[in-house]
């Protein structure tokens, strides 16, 4: 028995070898080598089954957690930024900042945001500089070394309402107003939850008595929340003249908190658009090249025959 030809893909022989293969086989055939196929099929099937059961388990856990509460669940609202290619409404983000500043900032910190983040997003650089200068911060005098208060600058954080958590709790009936930097991402329902939370205060149902400083909100886990209703119609005047209704303010502050939690959201969507256009093209090229590269192996044939008048070569000894 003799092996008649064997083609190799090593280095520069590739092109030559594939030509020979095409010539010899008449056409380049793919998939004639069947040695490992069933093994890989088994592997893929196992992988698929494991992935499917993993996803099933995650889904079941998710359902079991959300089914345990008595609270209402926020519905998906038609946000103008909800689509995969929709940007945030920056007029709304700007109004939302006004709501945060005039209402929420009295109790909630926003430690991850600096004034410089505002520039060229929903404020010009000068507007952000002026905004920062409205708040003071403790610093050290560079000439005398004495502690001073100076106006904030673009590189400073937004001011905190309380110096520390103990002070915050004492002021809020022992409930800690959480930092709002990531609040949008930290709750089920995201911006929908924030909108419903701010607009759904009501009287408690029979059997629930509220303690001091507590209010009832069916969207809050357990229903009894230590934050009283914060938004009331016309409690502030928007600089752009938009009527400041409760739902308008809730929508704007929820949009603002969306931006705060994911300032990169628009960039991410733009990247996705580019990737969605480019990847199919690249995939096509890569697929073509892969088939080109492997064609010699895929179309390789072993022809076994006995040459007349000659003994078949002995198999190599096992030592
Ligand atoms: C008077 C202080 C105060 C103001 C003003 C205030 N909050 Fe709160 N907020 C609280 C406290 C206290 C809690 C904690 C409530 C609890 O854990 O029961 C809280 C909790 C929250 C939560 C978290 C709810 C959850 O699921 O854990 C969100 C979101 C929130 N506030 C948003 C806002 C927004 C938006 C504003 C501005 C419109 C605002 N708050 C204004 C005191 C305040």
C-alpha cells in the first residue's frame, strides 16, 4: 500500500498546493475528510445543551426573585433613547440636571460625576465652569497652606449634601439616601422604575401603618419608603420654559440619571452601528480566506493501492 500524494499547506507552498489539489481532484471539494466530524458534533451538542440549561436556570432564578415581592413592576415606557440606535434627549438631560440640583441634591449625593462631564454634553464649557463656581469646596491655600473654601472648578465633583453617612441617616429618620450615580442601573426596570417611583405615591392599603418620615409607594420593594413624595406640579421653573409637571420632571430626572449611569451610551450605540456594518463584511472575507487556506486539507485524498510486483511497505515498528 502506498500513499500517492499528500499536499501540504506549509508556508509558501500554499498557492501551488491548492492549485495541484484543484487540478487533481477536478474541483476543490470540501469536507471529504470525515475523521473528527462526529466528535466535534458531540462537543457542539454538549456545549449547546449546557448553554441552554444555563440560560434556563438564570431565567427561572430571575422569575422566582421577581415573583416574591408584593410591589408593582415598572412597565417599559416609550423613552426616546430606548432604541438600539437612539441617542439621549439632551434637552431632557439638561432639565433633569436642574431637577436633580434643585430637588434631589438636598439628600442624594452623586459621587461619580464631575463638572467636567457636563461640558459639550448638555452644557457649553463656560456654562459648566459657571455651574461649578456656584458651589464651594474645602481646599488649601497654595501660598499660606491654610484651609480655605474656594469655588468649585471643572475638575471637582458635584457637592455632597451630607459630610458622611451618619449625618445623612440622622437627617432622614435613619434611612440612608443612596448615591444616585448608578441608581439607574442598580434597580430592576432602570429609568422606568425611577419614573414610576417618583410619580406613584399613594395612601397605604389597609393594615399598613407608616412610621415617622415614611410614605407608601407601591413600586418600592415592600411598599414602605423613607423618602416622601418629592415632585409636585410647578414646584420649579424650567429655564427652557417647559411646563414643570410632576411627570415631566420625573421623566427628565430619569433621563438625566440614565446619562449619569451610562454617559458612554451614545458612543456605545455608534460603535455598535459601525460594527453592525463592518462585521458582516469582515466575516465574509474571513470565511473566504478560511476556505482558501484550508482547501488543500479539505480536498486532500488518500489513494491506497497495491503497486503490482511490489510488496506493500511495512508499517513502522512500534519501538
Ligand atoms: C428629603 C430627602 C430626599 C430627597 C429630596 C430625595 N430623596 Fe430619594 N431617597 C431619600 C431617602 C431617605 C431614600 C431611602 C429610602 C428607603 O430606603 O426607604 C431615598 C431613596 C431613593 C431612591 C432609591 C429607591 C430604592 O429603590 O432603593 C431613588 C431612586 C431616589 N431616592 C430618587 C430620588 C430622586 C430622583 C429625587 C429627586 C427628584 C430624590 N430621590 C429626592 C431621600 C430623599
